C-alpha cells in the first residue's frame, strides 16, 4: 500500500499568469523529484541494494517476434481460406407488395379501427 504525502512547494502563484504558474510548479516538482531520486539511491546504497533502479523494469510479453509472426501468418491464412470458399452473390431483390395486398391490409386495418371506435375505445 502506497502512502501519499503532501508536498509543500515554495511557489507563490497568486500574482502569476497560468503559464508562469505551470512553469514554476513544473520546475519545483522536477527539483523535488531529483531530490527524492537521490534520497532513494542513498537508501538503496545503505541497504545494500546497489544497481537496482527505483522503477520496476517493463516485462516483455513472453512471446518472441518470430512466434507472433507465425501466429499472424496462420490467422491470415485461415481468413484467406474462409473468404476463398465464399462466392460473391448479388444482393437480394427488395420484396414489394402488390397493390391488391396493400388494399386488403388497408381495408382490414380500417375495419379493425371501426370496431375499436364502435366499442368506445381510443386506444388498442
């Protein structure tokens, strides 16, 4: 668990514009960081942990570039095989209703609403 400590910085920021505030704060934080790094190096030296960095090294993915290339090539081959098996087909024609079917649907809808209104309802 990491403890957070407030750092008091010797920066007066009331009378400066934003850019100057940022630059002063950045410089102050940079100096604080350098001081902390030097202190950590001193602590490591006292503890006998010389040569170690203060930040952990980034670990590799565990897979070589050759293995990644091999997997990529296999995936591309699979997709090429899948796509080769499919034939280009024309899009389906849009289905349309004949005028007679539209008229029949319209008449049945009108009859249904007539029954609903006759029953005194305004909604289904």
